[in-house]
């Protein structure tokens, strides 16, 4: 469900810094062994941000960060740590010496025996698993004698079990896990395109004004706007396309005027100012704001309650919520942002928000539907 993002465009899904869930010390007590028949199963991350590591201890490399509500396939347990299937956001590495890469460059075949899968392109990095000779691998990138791959089933990671709740069996919840994996893979692809567009954009900025050409950058952002499932990313990409097309138009005008008449220096200075202003407008737009943010919880059975739901942050209720237009239950137990009108409730410390808009802020970001009934 989550994916990494470029600082140049992607709007953070979590507004404000959130501390990682505390992990245990490297030295752990005696292991709590689970019956082998219990695995695999689907687990649900219960803390806002939890490190996913290369091994069963805090001394191992952090591979990614799981967010509250993420679904993981749990394969085993050791010393209170859970071994999980590699998240889609993690792209491990294998030595290119033992991979025959296809001419297209997007697939490879393992040519060695028991080739180690590593967390980084280095023989000193943590081992996440091994692949056998003949295994087909999806190539995601390359770097100095190493191939980056889409994590095969032979690779696994670890997460501290305190922050993962049992969600169900693979038979019960496997489809949900697969759906999240597909979404995460798509977002990784979008992230790669954003990084590419960012690189091309900055290369063009390094050229003389009349030589700049942002057409490739525009094409990439048009593809991002079509492919992403995140509304704010789509809107930001669309705005970027519009701004860059204006820049292109102004640069073309600037070049034509300069070629036609070098004597029009005053006009040229005016055009330069307009180009720079348009380029600044192409920068990342401000992130959306909400009247309140936090974890959505039900109020429970409370007599004369002025609300049906509440916003909880750090275990403390900060707002009470009600709505006649939005189905609050559709985003229950998720981290959300809400907008609406706020007013006091007699006898209650927390103010009440009449919600008109609510949106999930986690990896499964989506707006709530209309209220039912």
C-alpha cells in the first residue's frame, strides 16, 4: 500500500512528523514459538509507522517502513519478531555475475547455485534469501555489477510482532493482500517516473534559457496523471503539465523575439521575468489541509452522545464527529483528515465537527462515500 515518493511532486500522505513505533532492544528474551500450522497468515499493522528490517533484531538494516493498516503475509516467528513476505516497496539486489539478463533488460535468469538476495548492492549487506539456478527474475534496475529485482518469494523481511495483529488466513484475506500488492507495485512504478521527470527537469534548468526543452518532462507527467490512483498526485501532475507547457510557450516566444531582433532588450528582459515566474509556479503545490487529522474511532454506546465517531491522536480524543452526508463507517479505524463545521457541545470538553468531507491518509488513501440510510 505505501510507496516512496519524490520530494519534487508527491504530496505526503502523512502531514507532520510521526515517530516510528518503538522496537525492542537487540537482545530479546526467550522466543515465543508458534505452531507451524499457524503460518502463513495475514497480519495487520497496528501502529502508525513500524520499521521493516532485514532480520529479527534492531541491528539489521531497515528495508522500508510499514504504516498502520498495511496487510502483511506472516511466514513465521522468532524471538517475538515476525518473518514476512517481502513488501512490494522493497527491491532487493543480486550479483549480476550470476544473472543472465534478457536483451530487453527487464528479465533475467539465475545462472548460479544458491545465489544470495541482498538488501543493498554490496556483499557486506544483509541477506534476505537465496534463489536457485534457473529462477526467473524481474529486473527493476542495475548498479555497478548488481541487478535490482522485484522481490521473489524466496526473499523475506522481519517486523516486530508487537505491532502486528492477526487479520485472517490467506484463504480469507489473500485477495486483499494481492490487491494491496498490485497497488503498491503501481505506485513504485509511478515513483520511478517521478524520479525520472525530476532528473530531466533539473538537467534542463542547467541549460541556457533558449535551449531548455521540457517536452519529455511533460510527457512523463501526463503518463503519471493517467496511471496514478492517488487523486492529489494526479492533480499535482496535471498542474505541473499545464505550468511546463506555459514555460515552453514562453521560451519559444523568447527565442523567436531574440532571433528576430536583438535590439529589443527591454522586451527580452520582460520575457525572462515571465519565464522564471512560470517556472516557480511549476514547483510542488501546497499540500491539502484538513480541519482535523487522526485515527477514526466509533464513540460507542454513550447516552446523550453528541456524536457518532471521534478523532483520536496518541490515544487521546481530540474531536467528536458526526455527519448526515458522509458514511464515516467506511473509513473506520483508519487515519483520516476531515473538513466541516466545528462547534462546541455542552458538557463535552472536545468540540464537535459536522463532517462534510473525509479522506483516508494511509496507503489505501480514498474518500468516504455518501452516508447510507
